[in-house]
C-alpha cells in the first residue's frame, strides 16, 4: 500500500522551517538550496511545494500575517471599539522578539515585492482585511460614543485608517533600523496618543 502523505501538513512544516530562516537572515540572502536544507529536503525537492522564491516569500509573509491575526483574535475575544483596535495594533507592533522577527519577514517581502505587480496585489489583498477590521472597530467606537460625532464619520474614516496603518508600518521599519529610538515604551506611547486623539472632538 502506498504511503499516504499529508501534503498540507508537510507544506505547513516547510513554511515554518523557511520562515525561521528568512526571519533570522532576511529573504534576499537566502537561496533555494538553503531553504530546502532548512526544510529537510534535497535541493530541488522543495519545488514540489514552492515552485520559486516568490512562492516561498508569499508563504512566509502569509505565515507572519496569519500569526498576527491569530494572536489578535485570541486577545480581542468579544471586545469591540477602541479596546479591540488597540489590541489588534499591539499584535502588529514589533514589541518583542517574536513580532520583530515577523517585521523582518514583512520588510523582506516589501523589498522583494516592490515593482512586482503580482506580489504588490497579494500584499494589498491582506491589507484590505486589516482595513475592514479597523473600519469595523472605528464604527463601533463611534456608535457607542467613544469617538465624538463627526470625528470619524464615513467621509473621514479612510484618512484615519491610512494614518494608523502608516504608523504601524513605520514602527516595523523603525524598530529594526532605529531600535534605540523605537523602544516598546515609546511605541505604546505613540499608539495611545493616536487613540486619544480620536476621542477628542
């Protein structure tokens, strides 16, 4: 009887192995041979699951993105409004070594994806999910009075989302390249100042 292979489980194992390598060394410096070795495969065998480095990069980025969402969902529970928004932001922000490793993968993705329409579209699709989630929390906060009337109406809500995502993406870069100036304490102060600004009329 032929051996039954759980391809999805094998794929998850490979993603985890290559993610650790990319997060520690960066994407551009890693070869397909090294990725295969990290995953426990002979050179060339990895292409059964990932035909090229772009496919590996998408999987590594998605793994970081999904891990963030899983932590956020567990932390948020049934909360809504600005409390839920703050918890989501905390899981995106590079506040510890785990989230710093995720930031390294994300920044490696940006570097490689720039100018590649397919990878840019892939990234934009994930950001749509976060934008929708943030929009939901802002509308909840507006409905319950956490945010004063007119502060975050439908005409201004996209600008608020743009600003928040710019802060979050910027913190991922700054924490890696200016760690002395981007401590967890300063990151938290920046986030709370942003949220407090939403509460003011």
